[in-house]
């Protein structure tokens, strides 16, 4: 059985299935009231059987996935993109600045060239195939999935990095804005970031949004309240780092 979580009550039609992969998680969001789902990101390698099981347990089939939302185009978020698109026929929604990442043509500079080299290796091993964005996302766009999701543009990790915010649950799917592990919560390591100069503005945007719950992609344990608290601690630490 694939474990799933509800936010409001155990019989809620809105459920989250974290799909565990090698480097992190992606999420299947079920809206049972409409017999449909969306995915946020698509994993790296080997997660398809879990996703198929989660769908089956929800009483859904591939075409019931109505959209593929991408927080950004790094390969650990787009590994199964081609396959999921083939199976579902669902549109791919991402910020247009992520197309170069999805295509593997982003011109990495400086330290982040390490990220580009790792991705290039991954793409050849996985026989990765690129997919075109069908619906370009922009900041504050409202999407009709899972009771309503708002696009929150949070650049820093990549230029087009976006989170998805459920007003209904005050829950932010925060992508790779930060990683939240038991003993260490941190911004992504420097070599993975294309435009770190935007991080502070993105952290401020989340502070202003004030979500009650946060779900990143890199964590050990699904606990959206804990991730929110860890995000607060990270903000406090970062303030200290920056000095008065
Ligand atoms: Zn990433």
C-alpha cells in the first residue's frame, strides 16, 4: 500500500501521496470529489510502480491525472516526465524559464556547472527524453486543481522555480526552495543553484504568504507542520548569518 495523507479529515476527498525516489519525493494530489489527480514533479528513476499503485488505490487510471505540474526542470524532478505525459496525455505546466532545464540546454555558469554535468550524466544513463511545456506558468496564476492551487514564483534554485499554494489548506508545495531533514534544514547546496541572488526575495515571499504547512521535495518524513517550523528556523538562522 502506498501511504497517503489528508490535511483536514481522514475522509477528506483531498489526499496527498508522497512518491519516494532515490533523491527525494514527488507528490500525487488526489481530488476524489472530482475523481481526478495531478502530480507535482515526476521523480528521477524507478518511481513509476509506486505511482501506478497510488493511482490504483485511489480508484483512478492514468488519464485521470489531469495535469503535470513542475516546480522546476532539474532531472530529479523530470525523470519520468516523458513517460507520465505518454500515459496520461496530461498537459505539462511549468514556468517558461524551465524549458532549457527540461531540454538539458541550460547554460550553467560558475559552480553550478557541476549540476549541469551531473544532469548530463543522468540524462544519458536514463535515456531521458525532453518534453515541451504545454501551459507556461506565471507568478500568482490560479490553477483549478486540488481545490485550487496558486503559482508562487520562487526563483533562486533556478530562474523559473515555482511553488504551488493551496489556500484551502494554507499549504505550500515549496519544491527545492529548501530541503528539510531531521537534523539539518538548508537551502540547496550552492552548486545546485543557478541564481542564488534571488533566494532572499523568495524567502520573503513565503514569509508574506505565511503558509501553515509546507511540503518540500527533499525530506525524510512527510510532516507538513514540521517542515513549516523548520522553514522558520532556517529564516531565523539566515537573518543571523546576514548580520544586523
Ligand atoms: Zn532542483
